[in-house]
């Protein structure tokens, strides 16, 4: 997603954005999981630089994980409820979940925010600070967004507004690294990016 497209979609609701992306990329090529709740490789589109997002993650967290998926209706795994997206589009989806959680969300689920701070932002922090993956599927996905750091900062700006206005949480929950725990990266390499986050926080 480049800046022109971001400007066109940034004010959509979560469900409107899901519909937009399904029109852009199509619905799932297959159900995400089999009836026994095992992942179905036929759903994957990482060869195109796209990942699969569960539309119903505005109701329940971590629907790509078997233990979580099994306590939810199987229809949430069906191809009609799969949204393909690049990494930046995936981030925006989770930011929009924070802003527009479903009134039908499960009581145990703090939807949206974990996807941002625990999974998507840590990886993009490393990517935009110079990390190079050795995994071919991940490289496909990174190559699709590597030139769009400006869009990343704009999406983070929206999320920072949410943290400040809705959650009373500090900006430093975004000072994370996907790779540091594996020993292949130092969070120190991300400090310039975190300084940019601080500036966005101060301006919010």
C-alpha cells in the first residue's frame, strides 16, 4: 500500500476496509483451516507477498492459532471470511479493529491491540531499521512494503492517537523487536525509528 492508497482508505471502518481488500485481492482461495482445525496451505498467498487475515478478528483474537480457533465457530475459518493483505494493510486492519471492535466480540478478547504491539509492529520495526530476512516467503511479503515506510509511520500515528485517547497507554509499548529474542538482532538498531514514534506521540 502506497501513500496515495492509504489516503483513500484511512477513514474507512474496519468492516469497510475488509470489503475493500476482498474486492482488491479476492476472498480466500480456500478455508484457512480444515474441519479438524489444522492450517490449510491452499489458503496461502505469500508467493504474492500477501498474508491471510481473519475478518472475525474484531470478535476474537488469534484465530490463526488452533487452540483459539477451536473455541470459535468454524465458519470464521471459511474462505469468505479470509482477507488477503500486505503487511501494512494488515497493520491498518488491526488498528481499525482497535477503533471499531465488534459489538459481538467475545468477552475474553481484547481485540486488535495485541496484533499490533505483539506481532505486526515488532516485525516492521526491524524491517524499517534494516533487518533482512532469510526466509523466502517472508522476503516476498517484505519486498511488497519495504519502500513504504512513510505509510508505516502514518498508520502508527493513528495507533498512537488511539493509545493516548482511548487506552491511556504509553508510546513505548511500540518500542519492540521481532528478532531480538532470537539473538539475530539488537533492539538498539531500532532506536532511530523509536525517536520518530516519540515525535508522533508529542504531536498527537
